[in-house]
C-alpha cells in the first residue's frame, strides 16, 4: 500500500517538474515577424482618424476615402457607402448599439478596419 503512495508521489512530482522546466511557446502576434510595439506603431500611423461625439461619428483622412462600411457588433450593416472620394465623412448612429465596426477603404486601395464605441 505504501508502495503505491510513493509511486503516485513520484509521478506527481515528475509531472510538476516537467511542466515547470518545459519551454513556453512564443505568443503569436497578429502580423508574423512584428512585435507588439510595431503593431501599436502601425495602428497609430493610420492615415485617418475616427472621432466620436455622442452618436455622431466623423472620419477625417489624409487621403480620399473610397468606400466606407459600418456594422453593429451583431453583424447588421448600418452604413455602406461606395465611391465617396472625400477626405471627411460624418454620420449619426440611429440604432441603439454601443459597439460598431468600421471598414475604411482609401483611394490608394488600402483597407483598414477597427472597432469603435459610441455613447
């Protein structure tokens, strides 16, 4: 009986030691090869800004906005504008939601998307 207790204790200690000594995996970043800080810099260097004031949302861009799509966290599209060709666009949220996703396509063909919140 005491032999089985000793075996269990040895097995438990072996598992604990193996888990402590095993090398941890590196975290996967959203862009392979880039660190967290370069992802942060890339996010901050986007050529547009999204400003919210209550339920009014304004998008100001350095380059012309080609198209814009806004949808709720539930997946319902509330705005889909194509061929805008403007550097500023504002709209008022008419649904009772607080979180939205915005996809901005610029005239140079680059597409950006992000999550925003309104009050």
